[in-house]
């Protein structure tokens, strides 16, 4: 499966990116944050819906990993925007996709929409009315 796009994708200020991502994740209902495998991870009702990665194992990416509905959606996202989406190590086969959080022109509305989609895939049905 495909790797990363053609440009380096590390955020210039990873602390600010992480803080903004944290705020977006924790604004969703019934969410919390834990450290999983040494990185910030966000859960809804105990189920993971997002991981923040910055140069994870030297991959040159600042990204959020989010859940997808499966292989078809992963492939569609990778094909539609290979500079934004990439195949995440370890969790890609389980339906996750990495979304770059680098670049000054990052569309945070798009990031928040992907977070909400991921949250909905992880959340219990009783919470999904938002």
C-alpha cells in the first residue's frame, strides 16, 4: 500500500498542532486522552478514534490517524489526496488512515470533519446523534 506524498510533512510547530488537535478531539462527547505506545491517543467511551503522531519512528510526518469505514474508503482517500493522506504503520490494516497535520495551509475544518467521522465509527450508537 502507498506511502507518503512527495513533500516533507513535519509540522513547523508540533506542540501547537498537538494542542489544537487535542482541543478538537476533547470537544467531542464522552472523549478522553491517554498515552498509547508513547503517543497521545483519544477515545470515546473507551474506544480509540484518533492518534497523534509526530515523526513516529522517524517517518517524517506530523499526522493524526483516524478510523475509516474500511479498505474502500482508505483507498479512495489515498487516491484522492496522496499529499494529505497516507497509510499508517501498524494500524493501516485495521482500517485506519493517517492525515497530515503539517503545512501552514492546513484545513482544520476538514481535519475536524475526519475526527467526527472517526469518532462516530468508534462511539456507541446512543452517542451518535450529534
